[in-house]
C-alpha cells in the first residue's frame, strides 16, 4: 500500500498536466490555428501571446508532471485556466446547444482548477523533484575549480 500511496501523486500530476502538454504541443505544431481563435475572441497581439500560451502549457505542464516547483506552477495554471474559461467558454452568453457545450467546457475548466488548488496547497507529493530536493536526496552543488 505504501508504494501505491507514493505513486498516486505522480500519476495524478501526470493526468492533471497531460491536457496542457498536449494542448501546448498542438499549438506549437500549428500556431496559426490558435492565433485565429484568439483573434476571433478579441485578444490583441494574438500572434505574440500564442507563444506565451505554448510556453505556459508545455513548460508548465512538464514541470507539473515532474513535480518541480509544483505549488507555483499549479497557481499559474489556476489563473491561466480561469482566464481561458472566462474568455473562451462564456456559457451565460450562449444559447441552444452551444450553451450546453460551453457550460460543460467551463465547468471542466473549474474542475481542473480544483486539482491545481490541491497541488498548490499540498505540494507535489512523493516521487517529485520538489520532494527529492526537500528530503536532501537531490542536491545542487556549484561547480568549483
């Protein structure tokens, strides 16, 4: 049971971050699609901001998976995901079937925020870079000559 308790935070971090890593990779492969979507929602400088989104999603997602600065990354993802939900999924402004779709997407984003808040409060857990550094198992020594 102890092994499962150690492995579960790693699995949770991977599953929580996977959507961001995949989205970042998709944006990197075809930034023009995301630039168009951002511009259609009135976001200025979409051709520049898309690279910030790629960095947050790819780098932040990989950092969360590794459990490196997990609390900070989780807080960044909270703000990022809430911003995405409010801008891209305003179910209150939609009607018909679109309202139902946007409602589901909006609350899916809120669920992701819930997972991120858990990491922000409780940390990355076992089998993480944060835990290895804190326990002294991973030390960074400056190179001396």
